[in-house]
């Protein structure tokens, strides 16, 4: 895609070349890339650094490094011989003024292979230079490269890996790097570096924007898993949108508005016109737009290979970052026609291709790249149908979009949006923010008895006095681990922490301290828990009742009015921590029995008001959510039985779950609840229905949960999740 390094390298430069500063963790491939660059043209000259480290086999003094002693190095620093120097991996490295000056005097582009600290110093020194950070595709691959290189001891490898994480973090440093490249494929990365180097050679001061396929501006996000600035990177659940035709009037506006909108996610802007794309990127940067979530790509999607490369370019920037929506703004607006005709030798073919062929290939590539993900495809066309070839392309685009949706209804949604003028494209922003096509696998439950009914056997043995409390707890935690691990191994992203010793309603009765008087003299902990479940002399067990319309029976809480509850969530929080330890904090999702459901399932005292009882439970739930937030849970599943608006704490959001032709109007067949606590970002809608055709067929129950984030509830529904439980 648009490589121009060879021509730039062969022609005499008009201006003095800038230096090229190459930074990146040890082992990422800087040296390998720089060697290739050196062999590509004699106009590049390597700045031979000084170092106190010992030469590796094959390294030559004065070629790879000036190998020197610590004393000599330190005297050189005192004399001011060094443009920059740094302590790296327990040695001193530095770039001498002399090395850079000699190459500059020679009219060559001076290439520096230095660490992050050195790069900062060179920036501060104001040396005209282009700064490129080379990132590995993953930290595992970085380690593998260091090992394969076989030049460092185990201790040195560990030192280099420890430093690598810090160096990776430097990618987010404002104003440090002009480009970030991911060196996954050596040839492609070299082509990208060469394209950048040709600019440095031509003395072009770094302007944001790329010329080649995966060249993108600084601010890259996390190919190796380092944490980025969350706000700048957009909420992970916010949809990723690719705008085709970002170099046209509507596309430009849409990209600018998406980058400015806090509700939007990642924005991939694709356009063929490099100048307009550079201008667009400069505008986004100037306006403080979230560069962490912005990826400009100069590509001509009418060229099949460039269109097909798009998903890979996105994946290079954001590992696993599937697109949620593609907006095609490629169709020329009336004002563009002249420009387009002037720019293309074959305007008719060109217009059709720009309007239709390119986007369709690009969309097909995005669909093929992420076969499991749905995609919203919106085509933006002028409101007034054009005449001639533009009109034809427009009509074809409409048919293309319709066809796409009809042919792949389970993958593609969307349609054609007719705009009166390019400015009105901004009206799409709230819609795009709501695109909830990122299906994240999640579970809300798992058989709790154990693969071989271990829990049943352990309980019976404990009750019969044949095993101890510790043995029972050990078995329960083993069953719990097996269930969670099975879900983890199945690749589930969000795993509901569904486990209990006996009954989850009884668990919440206990967490909340809703202990009926007749059990209060029983020893707290498991003795009291099982006394409530099975009864003890003088204190009959709680009643058992069907859990909604399942075959499961729960123990009915007995409430008093007013509630004399004193919550103790420590057992639940310990379970969450066990889940986090096994699954990772980002995957472990606590499941709560909501206060409304709990009251609805309980036996209430005569004449008690359920609403009052719920409001008395709320402080304990608010406290719990605060604790869960501190633990960093990604979300909370709350089992709610009904819609509720309560004391300003719960907010009704409005939610519809539709499955085929199944209506909700089945009385007791469904439970629909959606409630949101104001401060934690959480909402859950549950629909349980035996009427859903696929459930009937499989004999499963299904629960469809739609999760929203409280902070932006009015406009956004973040994610749709479909989970099945057996
Ligand atoms: N894209 C790539 N894929 C696989 N291996 C690569 C790739 N690029 C470089 N390598 C290999 O990785 C190893 C490390 O590369 P190199 O020595 O160039 O890293 P470096 O960044 O210069 O390290 P240092 O900073 O320690 O000098 C080498 O064995 C090289 O051949
Ligand atoms: N600040 C500087 N860092 C330098 C310089 N020369 C090399 N380096 C960096 O050191 C590490 C380790 O290099 P190695 O050759 O021992 O593997 C690597 O990140 C280099 O980029 C320099 O002059 N200044």
C-alpha cells in the first residue's frame, strides 16, 4: 500500500534529513530492522553508540558499539561528549554528539537505536528527528525472541523483560513518539519503517498520519496488554467504528465527531487521499480528540488488496479488536464530483468503484475476519439521488446494503442513511454509540452439584457426621473451582460466580443477617446455616418453595417488620476473591440476589409493606456494591424479578428483549427486570421463557441479559449478552 521509500531513497533530498530515532524493548527487532534499512540505502547512517557492556560474539568495536569502560564513559559524560546517555539493563549507553554530527555533516539520515530515556533526552534537546516506537505483538513473543536470539543469560533476559513493560508504557507519553509500529511480520514492519524513514530522509518534519498500511500515529493502545488511559482509549464496551471515505466531507465530519464524543469507542478512519487524511489527523490531535482510540489508515479501498488488509491493520493496532460498525461515506457527495473526476483518469469506473466496489470488499473482509461477530453496516448517501453514474453507484450501494442484511441477517444489520448535507452525518453519533453488536460470552450459572454429584455426597456425609466442616468446605471449593475452570477453558469472557453450599437464597438470607429468632441461639456459621435448611430440635427448618417456575426449590426467608438485619458480606467477598484468583479480575462476575427479588421470595409479616422492606435492605446492597467496586469486578449480575424505581436509587431504564416472534405477554412465563444502581455501572435484564423456540428445542432455559452502564444510561446500551444455561 503506497510504499514510496525506494524512490525517496534514490533521489537527492531537497532538505537536510531528520534523524530517525528507533525505540522499543530489547529483543523487539530494532537492530534487525535498522540493519535492513542500512542495507537499503547508503543515505542512512547508523549512530554508533558507546556502551559499557561487553561485546557479544561477532560484535565489532566502532561498528556495533564503541565498547568502553565505565570510568571512560563517565569522564565523557562530564566533558559533555554525549547528546544523551542512560543506564540501561545495568550498563551505560550513550549517543555521542560526534556520532550524530558526523552523519549530519555527511548529509545522511542518522539512525539511532536507543532506549526510552535516551529518546526523551533527544526530544528535549530538540534534534530534528522522527521518533518511532517498535512494539512486539505480545510480551510472550518478545520473550521468545530474546531466547531465540540466545545472546543473553537468563538473568539478563529477566532484566530486559522487566524493563520492557516500562518501555511499553512509554507509548502513551504525549508528544514522545510520532509512530508506533507492531513488529509482528518483519517484512511488513520493515516496509512501514522504510516508508517513515524515507520521510526522515527527505527532511520532512514529522506530520501525523501514515503513508503505508499499518503506519499510524503515536498513542497506540496496548498490543501487548499494557494498560492504556481508559478514558482516552474509550470504554472497552463502546463500539468500534470504521469510517470508509474519511477523506470526504461527510466522512471527515463523522470521524471528527466520533473522536470528540466521549460515548464513542475506537474510530478507524480510512481514506485514499493522504493529504486529507493527514489534515484530518492533525485536526483530531489539535482538538484533543482521543488519539488512543483513533486509527487513521491511508488506503484505497477500491484496490482489493488494500481493502482486504483493513481488518489486519485494525488487529495490529488493537489486539482482538473486532469492529462493531462500518460506516460507508465513500460515495461522492455532489460537491465532490468535480474533484473526483479531476483526480481519476476514469471517472465513471472510479466513481462506481469508490462508491461500491471498495466498500463492499472492505465490508466482506471485515465480516470474514471476525466470523463470529455481528456487524452494523451503514451507508451514507446524499438525500437527493444523483443522476448519471453517481446515481447509479448510489442505487447500487442501496442494493448492496439491503442485500447484505438480507443475506446475512444474523451477522449484519444496518441500512442506508440519506443525508441532506454532510454536516447532518453527526446525527449518527448517538446511534453508533448504541450499536451493541459486541457479543461477549458470559454465563450466569453452572451446575453446582459437581460432575459426579460431589456436593450431594459431601453434604450427606457431613450431615451424617462422617466428615468435618473443613472437609465439606474443601469439597465445595473444589467443585466451585472445577466449574469455573470449565467455563474459563471454554473461553467464556465473563463468568458468573455461581456456587453455593446449599441454596443461593439461603446464602443471601445469611449474608444479610435475616436470621429468624428461633435460629439465633444456634452457633453462627455452618451450624446455623444448616439449621435453617434442615431444622434442629425446637427450631423447624425454613419452608421450601419452587424457585419461580423451575424445579429448583429454595428456602423461604422469613422477614420481620421492621427488618433487624445486620449484613456481613465477607463470605461473598471471599468467594469473589477466589473467583478473581482463578479467572482474573476481568472475568469474575459476582451474582447477587437483588433486594426486590429477595423480598418477593420471602414470607412477609402480616400487613408488611414490601416496598418498605426493600428500602431497608438497600443500604446493605449499596455497601456491597462499593466493596465489589473496590475489588475491581467488571460487572455485577443482579437477579431482579420486576421493574423497579426505588427511593431514587434504582432507576428504570427501559429495555426490550426480542426473540423471533415470541412476545412477552405470557404472564408468569417470563421475568423481566432492569434496575440500575446510580453509581456503579451495572444493569441487568433477565428474560426467562420456555416459549423461546430454540430453548424449547434444546430443552434449555435461556437468559438474555442486556447490560447497561449507569453513567450513560439514557443514551447507551452497551452490550448484549446471550447466555444459555443447561
Ligand atoms: N518480526 C519478527 N519476527 C520474528 N523474529 C524477529 C522479528 N524481528 C526480529 N526478530 C528476531 O528477534 C530477535 C531480536 O531482534 P533484535 O536483536 O533486532 O532486537 P533489538 O530490539 O535490537 O534488541 P536489543 O535492543 O536488545 O538490541 C532476533 O533474533 C531477530 O532475528
Ligand atoms: N539511551 C541509549 N540507549 C541505547 C543506546 N544504544 C543502545 N541503547 C539501548 O540499549 C538497549 C540494550 O541494547 P543491547 O545492544 O545491549 O541489546 C536497547 O534498548 C538499545 O536500544 C544509546 O546510545 N543510548
